[in-house]
């Protein structure tokens, strides 16, 4: 499997990374009033172009290299401030140079929700983070900060799947009939998204972006792509997480309990439970179709091959959800009969099957 070269701007960013690291150390040192560049230790970052470091101070802080050619550090700072002013514990911005793309943030620790989830702990932990989600969804719209999660944007996300999973990873050329099937499936999912109440959408509200802190409310990170969109998007991101799976019956119970709470809080008008679960399922399918393209792109374009190990769970979600609805079953049948046989021999899928997580 070959890795596609990055674009020119990505290559330039790679070339300048050592220089940017040195400049970041100097900037952090100056921001902290030190006489020398700050000592920084590497931290694992997200799937984007930012790099994260921890300062050797007490208390420690997080230094971020966020290249302005590839990211929007000014929007990050504005969003962090707006969310904090509305009761969400995002990292406090200690210092920022948005022109150069250097940030110094509050350190929310290392305990991701993912690392502490278990059969016994999940009820209490999900109650905490769903309470935070309710707060997030009660935040008023600030049009300059939150673009619409428009039909066009949702469609663009799903189109990543046929490009990067089907064509680039599998080398499968779509026929006109297959293209029409994808188009009609995507239309159904877009119509469902438009039917829903719209709220603030974090867009990556899952177990690796929620920080658990002893005795304090959870911290929320990776919010820089927030939009205004369908009310079920963040809930399904959490409950049908790409990194951990729970039984369907339990997920649906959590989803309906959250819906009742959201209705009581005025986030949305009362809705029939069957309709809400369809919104929830179909929104999850839109997200997982997007992820089926994003993870191969991260591998093939950016050299981040670790993301492929999470694709089998996403495929399972896609087939289970699409297979339950007559309107979506043609998509599930196509995926199972055409794509899955090409996927099954691949090493990352074989590893999943070896671990006992076969698609059934």
C-alpha cells in the first residue's frame, strides 16, 4: 500500500516543522517570562495538522503549533472563549499568536473518556458527558462563529467515501449504476438531516475528545470545526463511537433518554420516539460513511496508517444500520456483495476478525 504525497503546502509545513518547533519554544518562553526557550515534551495530536506539546512548568500547560496556512487559530481562540463564556469547559487560552499560529492552553490532563469506559462505569460517565452535551446544545447561535452544517457540506463529507475507500484504497471503479445508488442513498440521509431541529454541533463529540477530570466537569477539546446543524449528530458520535461499541438496545435507551431530557430543556419540540431513532440512525450512517473515507485518506495521503484498524467497527455500524431500513437496504446489499469481499483479505480487517469481532 503506497502513501500518496501530500500537497505542496503540506510538504512545506513538514519541511519547516523543526524551525516552527524552535520558534514555538522561544515564543512560549517569552510568554511565560522565561529567560530561555521553554522545554516542551511531545504529545499525541489529532488527525489534523496541529502539533501539541506539554510545558515543563507547574502547573503544566499545552503549547500548540497550529500552522495558519492549514488551520484557523483565530477561530479556535474565538470558539474557546465563546464556549467557556457559555459554561463549557474548553481549555482556557493563556496566550496566543494567531498570526504565527502559536497557542498556549490550559492542560486538561491525559484521561480521555475512552480510557476509563467500561461495563460498570459507562452509565455514570455517559450521564456526565451527555449533561455537557445538553449544555452545549443550549448555547445560542452566533452566526459569525458557527457556519451552517449545510446540505452541501454534509454531501461533500460523504463523497469522501467513494473517492478514498472505494477508488483509492480498494481500486474499485464505480459503474454508473453504483454512482446512482450512492446518490440516492446520500439524498435520503440529507433529507433526514434537514428534518431535524438544529443546534450547535461540536462535530467530533466522542470518547477521545472528552477529558475526565477528578471532581470536575469533563473538559472538551477538538471543537474547532463546530457548526450549526442536526441535533442528533453529536449524540450519535458519542453513542456509536468509532472506537468503542455498545449493544444496540443500550444505545437506543440512552438516545431516547437524552431526547426526553432535551425536550424538557427546550432544545427541541417533542418528537415521536420512532422518528427520533430514525434521525439518530440515519445521522450516524452519514457520519460513518464520511469516516469510511476519512480514515483511508489519513492513511494514504497523510501516512497515518493506524486509523485503518478502526474501519471494521465503522463498517459494522454501516451495515447494521443500513440493513435495518428498507430504503437503505440496497446500499447495505451493495456494500456487502461488492466492497466487503475486497476488504476482507486486507491485513487490518483480518486482524479485526482474528480478535473475534467479525461482522455478523
